[in-house]
C-alpha cells in the first residue's frame, strides 16, 4: 500500500469517527436545557417527540420533553402508541412539592371525566402521596414519569426511584393529558410536545 493512500485512508476514517461521535452526542436544546434525542427505556430506544417550556404567567417553570418509540403528532396517536413512554421534566426554578403536585392533580382533573377517574382512583391517591414525599424541587432537578409495559408508571427524581409501579395504562394516559389533553396545563407546551417548534415567548396563562 502506498504511503499516500494510507494517509488518505486514515484521514477518511478519522472524519467518519468524528462524524459518528458528533451524531451520538446530538441533543435538543430548550431554554438552555439539553434533552437527549434518544433514551433507552425498557429495552427500547425512545425518540424525543417534542419539547417545550411550561410557563406560569410570565415565569418559566420547567422544560418538558415527550419520548416515544415512534414520533407522533396527534393526541390520539400518542395515547394509543404501544411500548414504553417517558416524559422528562427539568426544573427551571425552585418549586415546592405541594405546588407541583397540586398543578399535576389539577391537570388530571381538568382532562379526565368522573368515570375515568373512578377506574384509577387508588393510583391517583398514591400519586398524590408520591409528591407529598418529595422534597422541594430545585432548579436543575430532573423528574421523569415512565410508562413501562407489563409494569406500569414509574417516577424518578434525579435518577432515584420515588414510586412503586402504578399499573393502569389509563392512569399514564391521564398523566400525559396534563400536557396534551383538551385543557393542557400550558397551551403552547402542548404543540411543542407534539413535535412543533417550541416557542419561548412569555404568555399570560396561569
């Protein structure tokens, strides 16, 4: 093999290695928070479906990202999607467990009718107890709510498991509706999680 060929071959190989390394490190960035393009959950590779900012009045509260096995852009498709699912929340300010839990419970109540809630009332109660046990969430803390097939809903804070499995799939869909239901907690976060480009302009909803 000629020296020039070896040099060219080595250069191409180095470029390919660099390109592959760059690709594996890609992440979406929202409000300065980087979210992985893919995550591994329950032996599945999940893709970032969409992400955006939760505002309260003019204040940024957290970044939320939705992960699915395949990207979906309608609510029925997201709710019906098979396999594992994840919502990742990264706090942008300090929030008490009471405030965050109250907001989540309000989101569930606003997007689930009475007959639905009867089916998972026990899990709803346990969900409230989970937030009661979590200390104040600080800026930069990460909360994940995972749906794991044949297991249930599992919640982690900064990688630490804080819940037993909540097995009813309709309960996990009730959680998803907090952000993508008919009355989402933030009207501009919903389309962002469904794959539209996130907006960072403040708005007046509470």
